[in-house]
């Protein structure tokens, strides 16, 4: 049976106010429209609920029996709707995203500054994790999307490519290679090198690109994070290879960043989200800001904007 909520609401308004005139004013209806709702409700139920004379309106026995049940139902429904509205507002005011640490400490702060100006009351949770962890968080719905390494084989993700980020050599500025406009991997055969843990996406990309040639290189140190590798380079211990974008958060003083050739190795960065799960309006707005920021020209090396920044945990 279809429930006539409009008729029941009109019935309660009349019963509580004892007047069609006052009930119509409360519901912002004409008395004719209110009378129509009551008549339709009574016809559907097959009983009279109201006894109306020229001077007063009273409830029939059927109306007296129905009134407390209807009021309880309406109050319960109103409470449930309030809870849903509160939950909806809570979801709208909290936004969770994933981001590689090199991006979280580099370009993301600018994006979030703009986003906060537009939505000062929104809580943004940032999972600055590895590429593997970000994929898992997207898959299980913990985050709306992730800024991470792009894996073309992930059919279950929607992917939006942001940029190609080349890997570059980092050496002390007084090193013999520092004067070269570019360096081949073969030039590094006799150089002590620092590589990042095999658990990181960056290490996998380099290993896959070099193939068996990686075994000819002198890997003397293995660290977990990019900032550790850079600190060792600064101390003159060895050289390292990191993504160019990671250098946006490095204090460049005393260091030189040199393009690598033969082969050139790049990583693809993009936004991944779960296929078939539309982004909320807030998440989509933040996504657009991220795309816009990555489309802007990168600051020149040594500019005031980048020279004094400190590096944070690597992906």
C-alpha cells in the first residue's frame, strides 16, 4: 500500500491546531488544497478521521486512534532523516587522498593552500605512502584517489596522467661529473652509488629499465628514503639517482643534478581512482586543482621558491 505522507502530515497539523485555517497557514497551503488532502486520505483509508462543523473540527474515534501512531512515525522518520543529513555533511567535510611523499612535500602544499581558501572547514586526510600502499587504499575505498606512479595494467583503476618525471643523477657540485650537461649510465660504472630500497616503486622502475646492466654498477649503499641518499651524497660518500621531481624539495646547495642518458629512465605520475566509483564534488574539485598545478611550468633550479626547501620521506 502506498503511504500518503502529505495527507498524514495535513491530518496531524489539523489535529494539533484544531482548525483548517491555522493548519493551512502552517503548511503554507490554501484551505481548499488542505481539504483535498484530507478528503483523499480518508477515501484511501475508508474511514472518517475528522468531524468538521462550521465552528470547530474534532477527531473521530478512528482519528483519535490514528493520531499518536502517525505522530510517532513522523517523529521517528524526521530523526532518521536528520541523522542521514548529519552523516552526509560529515562525509562532505572530510576528504581522504593518497600521495607519494615526494609530491606531498613538493607540489601538494600549494594545491592544498588554494583548496583550503575555498573550503576552510573541510578536513583533508593525506596518506603520504608508497605507490603500493596507495593502490591498496584506493582499492578498499579508504581514499578518494591517489597521486602516485601509474601502472598501465591496473584495469580496475581510472587513471589520469599528470606528467613524466625523469630520473637524474645527484652528485656534489665539485665532482668531476658535475661539469657534464648529461651523463650516461656507463659513465657511472666505477662510481660508488646509493640505491633506494627494493620495496619502492622508484627502485623497480630503474631495475626494469637497466635490466642486466644494473649488475655492472657499483651499488655500495642501500637506503630506505631519498633524503638519506641525498645526505650521503652531500657528505661525499657516493652518488645517487632520484626522480627529478623529488629534487624540488631538496636544498640544492653543494649539489648538482645531471640528466641521465642511455637509457633515459622516467616514471609516470598520475591520479588513480577506483573505476566505477564517481568522485564526490569536493574530491573532484581537488583533483582539478592538482591537474592545474601539474600543468604549470616547474620553477627553475635554484629559484628562491625551491632552494631552501627541506626534503621529506621518499616514496
